[in-house]
C-alpha cells in the first residue's frame, strides 16, 4: 500500500486510548516500572528505560511521576508486582495479532483479552501461532518538513540504520534492535529532530482488509488497546488508499 504506513494505520485505533491522558500515563508508568525492574534504574545503562522515559517526557508526564515509577521498579518504593505477557491471535480477515501487556494479574488480563476478541470477531491462538510472522525492528520517525530525504538518508546510513523510506508526511528510519538506540542518539547529535521512536514488531507480510472486515478489525484493535493492562497491539494488516479514506471518513 504505497504511501500508507504502519504509523498511518495504527494511529486510527491508538488515538482513542492516547486521547485519555490518564490511561496513557498508566501505560507509560507500567513500562517505566518494568524497564527499571528488568534493567536497573539508570537510564544511561538501560536503553529500554531511557526510551520509556523519553516517551513519557514527550507526552508531558511530570518528572516526579517518572522518578516514582523508576523507584517502584528498582524496589526503592513499594509497588505492584507486574509481569510482562504476550498474547497471540487472529482478528477479522485472518489478520495476525500480537498483544503486549504488563499486568499484576495475568488471569484477569487474558480473560479480558479473550472476551474482547470473542465479542469482536477475533480469537486467541496458542503461543508462537503468529509470533513467527513478525520481526523486531527499531523505527524512528522524522517529520518530512524538517529535513530532505537525501540528507536524512546520508546521516541515517552513516549512523548504522538499515533503511530510510517516505511514509506520508514522515520519513521512517529502520534499524536492527541492537543498533536502535545508537542510531537514535547519532541522528539527534547530527541535528535531526526525531518525532517518535520505538522498538516495533514489524510484520514480514501483510493481509489486505477492506469493507466490513476493515471496520471490524479497527474496532477490535481500538477496544483491546483501551484495556489498562495492554501496552501495544501489533497487527499484520494493510489497506489501499481508497479503503483508508473510507475508514478516516
């Protein structure tokens, strides 16, 4: 689907959850806490924590909230004991779904996800039923209005990026997971203004959806991401330009 990216698609169903700042902060706090728990409380030596803190700051989270979440992760403050869970399944049109969650009660979370999936045309699968359809990549978005493609390409490849592509009004810099933070730091050091950066599960192939299936799929994705325990939903769907216009309308 030329000209339409994962970003363009995902923002349709991310918008509802992200518009509620409290719900967004809950997800960000859990990610900071989990990152600090796994890799320690020093962002300079914990790339996952550094990314989580950068994302929280970009969304105007107060400094004290960030510091408290870090201390809960390292055990300096008492807090809820969270676990990371990944659920796999299929949505309308046979679209593969990876659902990342951070929860203090996996039994509750899987029941909620299963309920939403069943009610909205999806179904949970077994472990590794769809994970093989995705690969982890670093994705760095740069507004196209801030730099020309040749300049960004030169700086990105020099920093160790795998590719640079144009997606709507943004450029997408793709990296290996290992090089993600180094490329991000190098680009910022070269004066590139980064709009958004994340480690993403990128589909190796996509499934085309249209009509009622497209509407049902986006409703399912939106509903699942609204669950407090769910951090991210990755899906291997695609839409053509005309179909995207219908959904946007």
